[in-house]
């Protein structure tokens, strides 16, 4: 017999009264009595079940903890990627401004010229790529001045009360990415003219 094999022997000492039973002192069947070896094995099985439940519970806790760590790391990676995108876009914004100035300067004299139209198309395609990634252009024209998204570079005298503290001219566009201002719009704000 090897070490792993266990030989269990027991004798059933339960007393059963039946027609063939010669045991006169067994008043009723003694079927509920369990051999002590079986009781011992049942106790061991119960202990092992409890330990297994503890291991399963600990495993579930560790898996939940790992899921939280994974989710946190994925969020951090996503935030870093968005931050890098914002940095790249900030470096591209002066190029977009140069496109705007070139288009503005050439619009009166070179409309219909293929070079002018090519520059307009290049600017348009660059903006399509950036806006498809989440870049938003801030347009403040004829809206109340909001210092969160615009920077006032000067005030313009206005006679109309409806134009007070309203952006009357936008000098350069502002840009946002997912609610974060990358660059505020440069604007002129209407101020009430004082009559002396």
C-alpha cells in the first residue's frame, strides 16, 4: 500500500430491529447513529469547505482590487494621452493663426487664385483632423464677455446698452479640448461711452 492510499475499516454497530434481528433489546431502529469515523470525515470536509470559501472570498477580493487598479491605470494613461494631445495642439495653434492671417491678407486680392484656394483647403483639412479629435473653436462674437474663455485686449466705446460687456470683435480664435481651454480667444469688449 502506498503512502497516499488510506485504508479505513469500521464496523457498523447500529442496532436495527427487524424480522430477522435477534437483538431483543433494540426497541426502535437506530438508523440516525453515524459511525465515529464518518463523523470525523464529515468534520474534516466541513473544515475544508470553510477554508475553500475563505480562499474563494480572498480571491474575489484580490480580483476586485486588481480591477480597480487596472481601471485607475487605464484612466491615467488616457489622461496622459489627452495631455500630450493638448501639448501638440498648442504647438500647432500658431500655424493655424498663420494660415488665418495668410487667408485674410490674400482674400481681397487673390480670390479665385489656385494658391489661395489651396491654402484655404489646407487650413480646412487641418481643422477637420483636429476637431475630429475633440478640439473646439471658441467663438465669442456678439456674446457676453466670459473671462474663462476669452481675454480682453482692449475696450471699444459703444452707445448701445445691449453692447456693454459684449464681445464686439474677436481678434483671434480661442480653442478648447474637452472643456479645457487651451488658448483663450483674444477679443475687444464693448464699454459704455461716458458723456461729459
